C-alpha cells in the first residue's frame, strides 16, 4: 500500500476512528455526525472532507464520502497518495481527515485488531479542523469505556512506533503541542497540535 491505494468499501467503512479510537466505542449521544453527513449532498461531503487537509494536499487528494447506506465510497481517485474522508468520530463536531496510504494501512490494522501496525514507512495524516480523543484519569486511552471525550485543536500526525522513553517526548496533551498518543502500545504515534492550514 505504498502508492495511490483505494480501499474497498468494506475496509473503508471501518475507517471511523479518532486519532485514533474507534467510533464504535463512542457513546451514542446527540445526533451522530455520521447520520448528519449521510444527509449531506455529495458536494457538501466533499467540501467537508477536503477541509481536513492543507490546500496544497487537498487539491489532488482522493475523496471518499458516505452513501445512503452509511458506508464510505470513493468518488475521486487520489493523484497525490492522500485520501480525505468527511468525518472520523461519531460526534456532532466536524472532524475530517486526510491520510496517506501508510495511515490507511495503520488504521486498517488497528480496526482488524492486528498485534501491531504493518505499515513499513511512517504515515502522515491531517486533521485541519481538529478532532477528539478519550481521556481517563488524565491519560489518553484507546477505549471510550468510562472515559471523557476531549476536543483536539487542528493537528497532524505521524503514524510510526514512537517511544517516549527514547524520544523523551510527553505522553499527554501539553502546552508544547506535541505528544505521543497511546504510549506503551504498538499503536503509539506522534501528535502535533499545529494547524495544517498554516503550513507552507
């Protein structure tokens, strides 16, 4: 999956995770974003999906939107290796993501409960409108059970096995804007609270 990949509808429909917890773990309170997105026109879903990336990435990115059945389907092939989706978590706040092939592999492995991600190169993903994660007892956790939903500012991520002990990086959100999410698990990755839309 090192170049312009297209996930099957079956796999694509599993890409519903924050950076990166699954929507299936989300409490079903309020109107679900997925339901709201389904009601949007293709044009509106496309605009929402592309808003997750910097303009220079969005210009040639592939697009996947929700059909009437609630599953993601491809409406535009990627010309730069990135694919954008209109929402990641099942929340009212818009949280589109644009990701490269390595992140798609990382996410697919996570959803399939693989022992560890199998991407062979670091993956990059952008969430220019922000996202959300779960916190429990002050720690970022992968499951929503008994955890609080915390809003995240615009950010980008590097999906690669970062180690806090080796890098001396924090393991929770902090004023520096950089931390390792899911430290201690094979799915640990780097979070950077920097607005992708301001990146040149």
